C-alpha cells in the first residue's frame, strides 16, 4: 500500500514554527479561560431557553443536558486556578478536571437535540434556526485540537502528522465549523536543544513540547557510537505533561517498510512549559488575532450599539460576553479580581461583535467601513 506523502513535512521550517505556535496556543491559560467563559455563556443561555421556550421545542433536548452543562462548568472552575499557577496536571487522565470535561461535553454533543441526530448520536441534519443559536454558543467553547493535551489512553502518541492541526479541512467536522487560527506574521523559531531526551516508556520529566526523533551518532572506527551528531525528525511535535509515560508512535509505510503499526521512539524536549509558575499570566493576545480591532465591528463602553447581538471583550483581565440590543449603550466590563469577596469594579471596554441576530456580517467592510 503506497501512501501519499504529507502536505506538511516536519522538515519545513514554516511547518515547524506553525505547529510549535499552535501547541503553545492550545496549552495556554488564555485559551482555556476563553473556553470556560464561552461555556458559561452557553450554560446560561441554554438554561434560559429551557425555562422560556415552548415545550414542543424544548422536548427535543435531553433532560439531563443542563446537568451536564453545569457539571462541565464546575470542572472548568476547578481547573483554571490550577492552570493559572502552572499546574498542568489539569489534563491528567482520571484525575485532571480538564480531562474529565470530556464526558459531560461529549454527552451534550451526542444528545443535544435528538430530532436531528441519528441512533448513534451523530448529528445527521442541520438544527432549526432557534436551536442552532444555542448550538453555536456550545461550539464557541470548543477548539480544534484541545484534546491533544490529554495523555494518550493507549500509550500511542496523540497525533503523528502536522496535517491534523495545520490542514483547514479538519476544522469542519460533522456539521460543526471551528475557526482556523490566524498566525502572527513573525512566528517564533523552534528551539534546537538536545539536553533532555527520553525513550518510549520512560517518565516525562517536565511539561512541554516534544519531538519524536531518530538519534544520529558520530562513530569511531565506523561502528562504535561516540557523541550525538544530530537528530532526524520522525513526525509531529506532541505536548506532554510531567509524569506521564513517553508514548509509542504510529508510523506510515512511506516512512518505514510497509503497513501500519507502532514503534518505540526517542522524544527530544523542544520547549519546557514553565508559564504561569511565577503566578503571572502574560499577554497572550497574539493567539487570538481574529479579535483585533479593525477586523471585527467594535464599540466602546458608552457608545450606542450598532447591531443587536453577542459582544465580547478581554478588558478587565478576562473574556466577557454580553447580549446588547441595537441602540442601547454599550456597558463597561468587570475587572477581574482574584479575591471574589471584593466589590465589583467596572472598567471601560472595547467590545467586539461576535454574532448578529439579523444574520449580517460581524466584520468591517473594506468598502464602506461597516458590514
């Protein structure tokens, strides 16, 4: 069986930079904070729909879905403070709150609105417009590839080919479209360190991004290995958390002899993830360039809202969402405070339009300055 070579070879410097940046983004506090905030908004609006919509519509929802929604929110609330301190065990299997998110989130996806699902739980047809509005809020909490941070359950690395994260076609899945990340113009180079190398089955000593490699040695008398000359890449970077065992790797027959299977491999530490261990969350806005002012329609606190819809802001140190009717004054944002007992502080904000109730574009037109 002859397989087509990957469109995203790990020998290409730009591919390496993009994948490196994507794994940093997927494991960032800001991304998971945004996921939590989006899920909280979904749970709020879903509960409101269950309480106010006609029974002939709400009968299509699973009666346990709202319980699962708030169970997932509880797990987000448990995990975020830990991640903010640099504890990436939040993705550990069985014990990590972010890994435990998989069950309630998946149950809601499978049983969300059964009239449009098949007997196996897969969505077989588009939702009615009023259902799709709620479904879009659920989807907003999802990010393609966020499952790649969990240690593999079968001791096989989570993915082999950079195509999984870099190919835009994967972001359209089962009638669900995830936004494709916008890369910064200047992507950071991939570190070429060689101080920490482990083999399949050995414990991972630190959190970070690891590369599967074949070690190339210098030889004495042609047969006696001496020092390391370099490394030959064996596949896509993976993100590992401390304490898990280095996994096996899948291989394809255009890289080895024939067929599919697994192999032991050396993993080289590319980048140790020490973010947030000092209690500081840096500016991570580069991971969300689609929210830049000038691309989406924006409106400042105190200005009249130009379009009825859902608005978001990062002001106040956290992602916040509001539903504002056209003509109303845009609100201020709540200032994030680690001590919840303190009185709420409001700060001016620039709000970005996330979705419009009239179905129009959320982006500024280059022709007339509006959508």
